[in-house]
């Protein structure tokens, strides 16, 4: 190209040179911003001070903003639901073991071993019972994906295979709905029979008796015509009643005297006035079956046939039935003789002593401190007796008193601050008990 330029006429060479000079000059002209930057008075700048530099990052900033606002498309691990698979149920038969069930379901012994040893939850499978059901779900290769095992009416154990080939567990729990229900009745033969007739469970009957156990001896004091009513919790799952909960309030009319108890937030029961139902002494120190003799200062002894004082109450019960301390105290005697058999005497403060005779076994020693309701021995037939029973005596200042009727120390009331919240609740419960009692009367008439 240089050789061709040399062959041009001189006029053309000058024209080309002028055009090249103009193009170079235009290229060297600075931009407005660069001129402004150069024209800045450098003498006005201070050494060590920071100054902002104008940068044209509008487009880049816009792109960054769009990127940051874009949703992160990151997949989270999904825990498979039991309903996503086709489950096959296998009911546990008599004589079945897990190995037999897994083999019947088409899974290897290695799968069983790995699954059962995953954690404490999976080891519950080793305690299966006939009639229970294990539900299995498999993949296309026939390998175990999930297993369901119903633990209770509310909880189901779900075992799932992970992506790594291990097993993970979780408990699926159904929501429990709790509602208040009421029941009541009139005693015609026994409190136990009346309670069953009213639809109460054995546990509810015993809990009811325990609430009033400081005021009423349910072995001796119950009479035909006595009435009871209670409000209690009932639990439902999917509309089906699965069981009962706590007693909320209860009333017992015994020989014309009314006893009322309301559950407080501390779990204990109190009278509507706020006094604890718990007192210094229980009326009966044993869960009774029937009574062989009442308090009678002059009676014929069943062995000798002679008139001898019977300064207490005999509670007939099977040998081995637990006997508990009627109150807090200290064991002052624990021994054996040919008349009383195995016996325990307990001092309660300075005024009261309780005695427990004819025990099969003694569970406390002399000098030991005991709490109310603590097991001190078991019913037996040791000493001069004709059958297994507990002979129980109650002494006040050294004088024998009838354990059924002796006046006991009053219980402590709730603190004033708690009474302000308890009493309104108690009144609500009293109104409900009253309505229930009226309904029971109307149904029986």
C-alpha cells in the first residue's frame, strides 16, 4: 500500500495527509467528563480525605438487581407422605416374628436387620402383638420404601428409605379433640356397681373415690340412696371417642351430707371455698374389697368366742394387697407377736397414732419417716386371725376412736391470690354439677 501511495501525484499525497491529520486530531479530543475531571482544581483537594468518583454503573447495577431478585430455584428435600404409595397390609398372626412377616412381605433379612437397628423407634417393631398390622410400600424393584406401624389410636410410626439407602423415622400424630362430659347415678347396692352402670371406667371410679377418700370411707360409709355426679374430659379422634381424661369436678352426697370438689390448675382438688380435699389422714388405708367387721368395743372374737374389744376396723382383702400410711408420720414400732402378727405403729405429730395389724409383710422399719399414701406393708393373715385382712386402729391422745367418724384436722386453703381465679371457676362447675344432677333426677323419675 505504501508503494501505491508513492506513485500518486503530489496533490493527492497532500490531500491524503490532511485527512489523516484531521482524523488523529478528532480522536485526541477529550470527552466532556474527562475534560471536567482534568479541569478540576487539584489545589482544592485535601491529602488523606476520601472523595467520591462518579462511575457509570447504571446498566450493570440493573443487571445485578434483576439477578438478586430472581427466585432461587433450589430444590428442598421432600419427605414422602404415606399416602403417596400403594401399601399392602400384613396382619401379625400368632407365632409370627418380624423375620417371618418380612419374608412373607418379600423383603430380605438384610433389609430387616438394617431397618430395625436404625434407632429406638424402629426397635419398637420387635414388640408387635397378634392382630396388629404392618403396612409396606415397595419400589419397582420390590425393595422396601416405607413401612407404617400404628402405635396407638393417635400415633403412627412411619419408616421411610432415604436417598442414601438408609431409613428415617417420624411419628404421625392425629389431632385430639377434648370435650367435657358428665355422668352420675344413685347407689342401689354398691358404689362400684353404680359407677359401672353410669358408664364410668374402673379408673374413673377409683379416681372418684380417691378425691373424697379423706372424707368418706368407701368401704363402710356408703349407703343405698347415696348419689354422685361428675364432670370429666373425654378425648375424640376423627369423631371417635378414644378414652377419658381428668375429672374436672365431682360431687358426692353421702348419708345426706354433700361433698363437692373442683380441680385447680395445680392438679389438686379443692372445695368451692378453696380448701384442699387432702387432709391430714385418709379414712381408709387400703383399697377395700369387703368389710368383715365394723368398729365395735364389745364383740365376740372369731377365734376365742369370747367378748373382746375390737378397737378398730377390719378390711378384708387378698393377701398381698398394699397397705398405705393414713398420714405423714414416723414409724414408732415395726415388729411381730403371736396376737397381732406383723404390725406397724405410726406416730402422727403429738396427738395421733395409727396401727396396722396382721400384715403379710412389713415394708418399713422403726424410726423411719413415712408420707401419706406410702406403702408400709401388705394385707395378710398373721397372728390370731381366721382370714386375710387388715386390722386398722386410730388413737387420739392415747384413746381409741372410730376411724370412720373421728374428726380430723382441717386442710389448708388456697392462697388469697389464687382464690380470686379459683372461686369463679368453682361456681361455674357447681352450676354444671347442679344441671347434671337435675337431669339425672329427671331421667330416673
